[in-house]
């Protein structure tokens, strides 16, 4: 019964003890934290809220809990307004290790999400442009959350809703018709290069926006391109198909390097054939009205109206989002729809959800914008149209090259160095982007993004390498690892206790990640577990121990750490080498 179950059971028993309708087990479990020192206990319950409900001093409540719960396989110590709980270490060891060795690759999972259907939209870049570093946050946050939800029994639908329509694409078409080189996007020509095609599209896209400052008529040209697309004009449609196909292939290649997967790749263009039907529904049900030739919806509580059709008759991203949301509701009937999109789009989603509600869709209450902070380039936001962008494939290449250099220095005879370097370099990028709260802004700095030491992904990967090395040496000596059956007389060292407690917390951590839609909980946990393991590794002899019971127990802890770290890294989309 690892930590999640122990905490939930204890919270239920405390709620039963007080027997008050205002004291709920779920709230007690949520309030419980970690004492500042392991010697104080494994769980600290603040009694401030209980004090308000029970009309008693918080320190008296802590003492009451101490008197009632001590001696039941648990030690309780009052520290002012806190009641500190400490389970019997032998019991914590046995239940945790048995769970890890039984569930193995499924350790940390459960079926709490059974019969619940979740839709995730993430990544969702505009096509015809290579993925930039600014796209990585949506992609990694969404992928990790979907992995965690899957692991906890939810049925997930992962959607990459690419921007293959609208004004951004129309501007690229206008740029291509002005400066484009058709031979670079012709996949049938000998020597076709997807990289050269994407580089050219980026170059003319940036040029278009710079030239607009002195040639505003280019914007009118782009508007006409969008009209031609929506009217299915052959020339514009043919060019659209070519660019879309090339850019999606390039995007998929980059995403595959980071172990990103989707169930569905859909574009805004999917909804163009039915968009007039959607517009009609919005106008009839949401009370849309004409304003200066355009159609708008006034959403209660918002000063900015939702623009659903421009005065030239073309549609907008918001219109297509409405169509997509309705389609997903019909296809999946989800319990929740999560949109993993930057904080700057907050108003867009308020308008989207508000318009859906005005249309009579009560399920709009189950739609949620999972926002995240900005990626800064120096003091400015990254911007593709202004050319301030670090391309993701180039960043991954740079990270791999740095990792290869480090691996060669530390282990010149390392086999499969290229593969290991890719695991370490890409892992550094993934972990680094998820190791801060999702709502925090990230400033792009090469030295930070590519760091291979400190509280980083490579640090966790190296801890896993140590586990593997120890277990291989033990295997060669014929030593066994497993769960020691009787530990009633075993004196656990503080480093063993700390490691056991950390191992016990994986499922609890995953439930926190779901509660807050926050991958940071998982990266923080993995660093904490790696630190606990390394303290254990440096302080205590494992294979060198003269006590066979101690060797078996400690090797069991090493194997349990290997399993738990592997499971956690895989949820992040990271691979770990056996040597570094």
C-alpha cells in the first residue's frame, strides 16, 4: 500500500474520528504536506482549518490526533499546530517494494480514470513553417499530461489541430506568388529537399511581413488569396496541398524525435466544407449580429466581442474552433476537452467557450484552456513572422552534439555513442522545458536549455545508469534482489528510509499532476527520487555489504528505483540509456 493509499486511508480515518460534516477526507489529504525533516515524520497535517471547524486551538487538535492514532503501525508527533505522522518503515518498505515488483512497468498506474474520456489538443502549429522552440511547450505539456491520464486509466484522444487555413496561410501564399521558387516545393523533381523547401518558405514568410511595413497592399493580396482558397480556386488549392504535405512530413519527423504521438492529425481546413452551416448555427443560436459589415457575438462578461465572420465573407480561427468543438463532442462525448495553448490566447478561449454556451451547448463547461507561459527570446517573445525563432530540429541537433561531446569525454569507449547522445540531448530539452511550472515564462538561453548537469534530465538518466550498472554487477556475482520477507528486526538507515518513502510517492505525484494539469509535479518528483537514490548510493555499501540480508534488501531498492525512474521518464516521453 504505497503512499497514495496510505495517505488516503489515514485521511479517511481522521475524518471518521472527528465525525463532522464539515471535515472531508479529500480535503484533509489535499492539505497534508511533507515535514521539513525526515526525522519529524512522513506526512504533516496542518490543523488550522480543523481549528476553525472544531472551535479548538490547533495545537490541542494536533495533540488529540497524537493520542488517538499513535500505536497503530504509525507514530504521531505534535509540533505546534502540525500533527506529524510516520508509518512503520518496515511496513512502508514491504508494501511499496511488493507493489513495484508486482506491477513493474505499470507501477504508479491505476484505474481511477476508468470510463472517463478526455480530449487533448496540443502542439497545433501553423503548417508551412518549421517547428520553433516556442512550439515545444504546448507539445511537451500536452503529451506528458495525456501520458499520465492514460496511465491512470483515462481514455484519451490526442489531437494535433494544425493551422492549415486562414490569414496566416494566405499570407504565405501571397509571399510565394510574389517571391516563391516553385521548383523547391515540387516533390517530383530529382534532388527534392524537404529542408530546403521549409527554409525557403520561412524566408519568404518573414520577408512578407517586413515588406508589409512599406507595401500595405500585400495584405490585400493575402486577403484575396484566402478568398480564392475558400472558393476552391485550382491554382491556390494546388499550392496549398503541396505546402501542407511537405510541412506536415517535416513536422512529424521532428515530433518523432521527442516521442510525441497523436491519435488524430486534423487541420482547420477539415471544417471548411461545413463552415457555412456552422456560421448559420452561430447566427441563429448565439444571437450574432452585423457590425460594420462583419458578424460578431457579444459574450456576457467580456468587453471584446467574438468575431465569427469578416466583412469580406471569410471565416476566422474562432469559427473553425467552434466547428471543431462541436465535431469532437459528437465523436467522443468527452468528460473534458483540454486545449493546451499559450496564456496569450486566454481571451480567444473565453470567447470560444462563451459562444458555445450561448449556442446552448452546456458541455462547454467541460472545456478548459490549459495555459502556459511565454517563451522569451532575450527580452522579447519569439516570433516566426519577425524571424526571431530557434528551430526545434536545429535545437535537438545542437543538444545531441553537446551530449555526444560530453559522453566522449567521460566514456570514450562507450558503444552506440550516437544513440546515447540522442537520448541524453533530447532528454535534456524535454526535461528542461517541463522542470518549471507551466504558467512560468521561459527565457531561451542556450546554456540553460542544453545543461547536462544540475537538476536536469541527464542527472535523472545518469541515476538510472547507476542502477543498471549495480544490478549487472550483482547478476554477474550471482546476487539476488527482491523483497526481503521479514524486516521486523532490520534497522533501516535514514538513507534507506528516505529512498523507500520517495519510491512510494509515484502514484500520489501522478494524481497531483492530473489535479493541477501540471507536469512539473512529475519532473520535481523524479529529481527528488534521483537525489534520494544518490544519497543512498554514496552513503551505504550495496554489493560490499557483509550482511546477505542487507545486500538483498539494498539491491531490491536499486531495482525498485530503476523501475520507478524508468516509468517516470517514459511518461515524460524520455528514453534512458544503460550507459552514459
